[in-house]
């Protein structure tokens, strides 16, 4: 794995922390719940997000651009604003408002730079208040008219107008007090979008706003951009979230808002700050695009190179050389050669994956959680295709194992322990996803195991305490049974004996059987031994108790087969029992199954160790990003 940077570049200029530590900002990434192709959209680019916050915080603290002693100081600007506000009141253009108290020393958020001032937000505005709801609510909306802005339209990077509402001109005039004009700063004051803010653009000319949005109309309109970025800064966002009253309509009242203490630079410095923020945010946009493109390219590279492993020896098949004509272990040997290429440090192979000198292709490939998950799935696919361990001609062939299983099932039927299965259809060539190694056989799942569905218990039968657990559809997880406190009466074990699940049985969801992370197939743990199976879940009881069948059902071969048949997105299928019993299963000789399971366990352990090291490295990068923010703010 490529070594990650563990120390930020130390500098006396806080702004230099931004450009001198690009690698840390771009490598601090959090993994979200699911990931795949296009995974940049499914990752939290934590470092770049923290960088954006730092830029805004440095901006409002006066640490982003140097002060200029020749700038007209902010107190002069604030005095001019106060004079203009008095004139507006005198001319009755705005109502007289209560005099706000001066900002006390205790309220000062930081030591102000030379030439700066501190003012209440209410003293900077000619209008500060929320919008209103038209009479009739949504019934007042029309197809075309005056834009009516709601909280879902207000975003930090501008207005989103896809689902904008409109009100009649007449209604707009009646709501005169909540009209919006170009240059107004809009702020969401309720709900989950609390604190989102934008500037109303000139091209819209006019609009009105709902009660969930506050209008901030500045007396000095040239301050609009600085006030807006100030609102977006962590400092003011802390005020927004710290002083809001609940999450109802009165989440952030006018009374609270007008008391916000706001740092004010000289007007010319405000313009320099805004220009620098625009420049650095554009850099962040570029870093974000490059990082996402790199993540997507990496995902494609991983898929391509892992495919060389799963396709080992397939070129031989394409040349019409039969499996039977090949020597035992040939596939595993070719796999080993391809694996060796991935582990090589020579320049020719390393260059394929962009590895640095001394790095293996493996080091470069498996640097994300998703790539390691792909490696795990590749291991499974290689295992169930007979490409992970060599075949041994001395192994007893799978045909013998299948005959033993058939005899065992016949005896269980005779003893009335299981029901006699229906005749299964022959396996067509189109149902065989790959060519089998020597000694292997195809069969239907119901030829290999005993498969049964759950019972339709009544809702009144369930309790949240007891000793007889029940397995519901909600318990069916990907690779692991999800435990819950759902129970049935103990006497049901006798009256519903045919639905009793044992430790080691495989559990498969019949409703929504797969999600983004895989097929909902798991093994019954000891804590659910002698539990009862509810409807919409199937149990698969293995006659030979081998773990190989579980590996096969977890592999992408089964999942891809279901997706091909039922679709990979949108509405998911409700599997019928014959969708389970008729699954085609590749069966190796018993001895080879044991070798495969042992090898898979070894490789999965290595993958888990690799993921743990990766997660530790990622946490270090996140801590570094946080540390750099702290370092910049204390200087």
C-alpha cells in the first residue's frame, strides 16, 4: 500500500496550509455505506470538505488575505450604515426598530484584525425577517407566475429551481412584505436544511419566499458576498445551530438572528477576501473532480486486473482446448502466474497500475474498502470455479458424493423426516455459467440439499421475549444473520416441526433477495439453533454439511444469475421456491471442497487484516485534516 503522508507541511502563513498540503486534503476520505462504479459519488471527500470550511473560517477571521493600512477602517463603514439606516427610518421607508446592545467583549468570537469592526446583524439590515405562506397554501400555486421560493430551493451554491412553485401576481402583491429583490441574502431557518444560504440573483428579478426562509437585506449591498460567505462559515453556522429553538417554524427567529455578532472588515478588504475565496473554492472544485475521477479510474483498474485472475486459462478454452485435455492444476498454475505479476515490483508490470518504484501492483490496487471487497468477491469466484486450488486426480469425483447425498435424502424421506422432492428439470447448457474442472459435476440445489420455506405465523403469535426465536425476512442479511428479539411460543416447536431451523442451515431471503452489497444469504448461528422459520424466507439444509455450498451461494455467479433473470435495479423479485431449488450448483469432489474452504478462509483473513490497516491509515488522514484546521486557526 502506498505510504500516506503523516505530517502536514508546517508554515507560518495559515493560508499556505491550503496549497502546501494538497495531498492530505485529497487523501482524507470517509467511506459511506455502499460503494461501486462511480464510487466517487458514494464517498465523503472529508479532507476537501474540511478545506472548504477552513477557507471560510480563515476568511471571516481575517487570516486569508493581508490587511492594508490604507483601507478605510470598518468603524467608518459601520457609522455610514447606521446613518443610512436612520435616514431610511426618517423617510419611513423602513420601520423604526429597537436599539440593539453593543457587542460585549465576552461575545467577541476572536481578536479582530486591525481595521475590523464587530456589529449586530440587525444593525446591518434594512429588512430581516422570514417569508409567509399564501392564503390557501399549496392550493394557491399556479403553473406560471411569480417564483415562490421554499427551503428546498435554497442551497449554498445557488437556487435550485427544478421544483419551484409559482404564485399569481395578485397574491405576490398581497404578500408585499415578503418580496425578494436581487442581492437579498436568503437563509433557511428551520428543519434539516437550517443554515443553508444563498444570494437572490439579478436574473430572477423578483420572487416571494415561504416562512421557512429569512430575507436578509443589507443597507450596504456591496457587503452581500462577504456576509453570505460569513453565514456559510463554521463560526456563524455554530451560531445558527446553537441558538435555534427546536426544529419547528420558529427554529431561528428574527429576534435571535438580529443579535448575531458579525465580524466586519473594511469594504475593500471584503472584496479581496471574496476574490480569494472564489479562487480557492475553484481550486477545491478541481481537487474534487480530480479525486472523483481518480477514484473511478482506480475502480475500473481494479475490475480490469481482477478480471485477469478470474479469466485465468479461459483463453485456452477459447482456443477450443478441452478441460479434459489439460493437466491437473493447470488453471491454478495460470492463476498463480497472474497473481505473481500483480505482486511484482519490476517497472513493466508496476507501470500498468501506476505503481511507484518498489511498489507492487497489489500495493497500488487495494487501497480502498471497495477494492478489498472486490478482491474478496474475486477470491470467492475463483474458489467456486475451481481456479483457486489445484485439482487432484486421486480425489473421489463429485458424482460419488452426489450419489451419497441422494441415498441420504431417500432415507430421510423414508423416515418421514423430510418431504419427497419433485422431479427436477435437466440442466441446460445455458444454465452452466462456466466450464467445470475435472472431477466436478453440475446439479440442482435441491439435489444437493433439503430446501424448505417458512410458515405464515399470525401476527398475534409473536412476542419480544421467550426462548424460541423466529427468523423473519428482516433477519436475512448479506453473509450474516441479523439478530432481533422476535419469539414464538415454545409449543410451536412441536406443532410446526417442519419449520424448525438448525445451526448451520443457510437462510435466504425470498423477498428483495439482493441489495447493493450482495445476496441476502447467511448461515444460521448457534444462537438461532432450533428456531422457527417465518414466511418469505427459505432454509437450505446441507446433507454433507460442507461450507463450500455457502461460498458458492455468496459468489457473484449466483447473484449475477438472479440479476440477469430478474433485473439488477428497480423493483426486486419475490423469489418462488423453484427459483431456489432449481439453482444450478457446481460441485467439486469432497476432498477438494475442504482444500477450497481452507484456502478461502486464509485469504479472507488476509483481506480483513488489509482492510483494518487501510482503515487505520484513513483515520490517520482524517485526524491530519482536523489537525491542520486547528493549526491554521490558532496562528
